[in-house]
């Protein structure tokens, strides 16, 4: 899954670096970085879904999987 | 508790975990939003619901909490396994 | 005081018998950005912070103990039936010779837990920024563990814990705003 909550950059690769370049390095920028003070009455998940997702509010949900796995 | 738990136990537990999770989320939210009236209402409603689920689980599987927050069976059944990390 | 409940916060399932994963998970048990450090950090800061955010520190600190129990459950399940041979093959022979399969508060590299992981400056802003950083570091640790793990059920629980770090960070950010602006004194929406 590629979401806007994941950013990447390409580290400089020297001809003298011993390993082949990794390509992109990834980092997360989850929704809490953008929310500010949470407004009242945000839409909610059902209790079961909230438990499964780890948050009551879809606005904070940020699924994570190994980004290097996906690349291969 | 019986040594092997029936599937029903896991369903009850997940029921409680789901309701309790809403309560955890609302607790942290209300800690920073103490004036949100509808969130307070929802919190109290879920608090009531969790009491009912707790009672239903305890009637079949023994006490969930200690120090008098749950009733004991006879004999004392708090120490009966399995424990949460074992199930 | 605290009251224990015989229940995990989230159902922990582990599919594969892969004790090597326990070696990584112990980072979140006794590591610098682990759940123990988090719980102790917040519960300790409560005593020297404005009243308005004591409730939040108490509640997040308490939730961290529930997360500690989840991590312990994962490690317990991954190692309880492993023979010394299997533990050796999994790279945890050095843990075994000291502790058998007992849990111990150390990090993935075997460094024992230390109180210096727990910052307490006594300045509310400095401490809350520390807490925000701690949550982001714990989130990152969960990412690195997920990257190392191929157990789908275990990763499901780890994703839950990672998401909790996001929410905790959010609440600590709000706590900073409350101290900055005396927010939520009145209805402002």
C-alpha cells in the first residue's frame, strides 16, 4: 500500500560504497503530524473495527507494512 | 476456569476488548477535550455496556478483576487459569 | 492504586513457531523506547506537571502497561515450547544461559534496562516534547520489527501497537497546546 503517509528519499550513492544501492529509503509521516488539535465529532469506527484498527477514528488510521518488501 | 476454553470465551473476550477499547480511546480524547458533551455521553453509555459484558463473562468464567471489583466464587477462583498470556 | 484485569487489551495471536522473533520483540519489553520505559516515564512525570495534563499522563502510562503485557505474551508464546537447541538456532542461546526462557528487561542486543531511559526534566514543555519523541521512536521501532517479521498474526498485533503510538503522540501534542493556550477552558468549536 502506498499512501501519502509514507515518504521516501534516495541516499547518495558513492562509487566507493561496497553494497549495491538500496534505492529509496522510506519513512512514515502519520496523520497525527497533520491533525493539530482534534476537532469534535470526527466520524468513528464501530467498536470491533476500532479495536482491529487500533484507533476509534478513521482520520488517524495509518496502515503499515514493510515498504522494502513491496519494492521487490 | 476449565482447562480448555470454548470458542465462546474468545468471542466474549473480544466483545469486552472492543467496548473497552472505545473507552480507552474516549478516555484519552476526553483528557484533552473535557468539554465535549457528546463524547462524555458516549463514554458513559459504553461504561454501562462494559459492566453488562463483564458481568456476563464473570458468571461463566470467574472474576476479571481483583480487590473487590469482582465477586468471588466458592472456593476462591481468582487464581484459576488460564491467564491472559496463556489463552 | 492500580487494579489488574484478567484480559489483554488486544487479542495476541502468533502463527509461526519462530523464536527468533522473540529476540526482536524484547526491544519493546526492556529497550530504551519500549513499553516499560514509556509506562515509567509518564507515570513518573505526573508528579511535576500542571494538573490539566496529569489525567492524560496517568491514562497513557496505564495503557503502556497493557502494551507491556501484550509484548510479554508474544515473547512467552514464541519461546515457551522451544527446546535449548531451537533457542540456540534462533540466536537466543546467550539469553538462555542466563535466564532459561524467563523474560528479562533488556533490549534486543541484551543491554539491561536502565533508569536513564526515562527522562524527567521537571519542565512541562520539555517533558511533553520528550513524550512525543518517545512515542515516535516507539512507532519507528514497531516498523522495524514489522519489517523483520513475516508472521501475519504477530504483525497484526504489532500494527495495533504502532497505531496506539500515533494516538498517544497526538494526545501529547494536544497537551502541549493546552499548556500553551489554556485550551478547552471554554467551548471553542
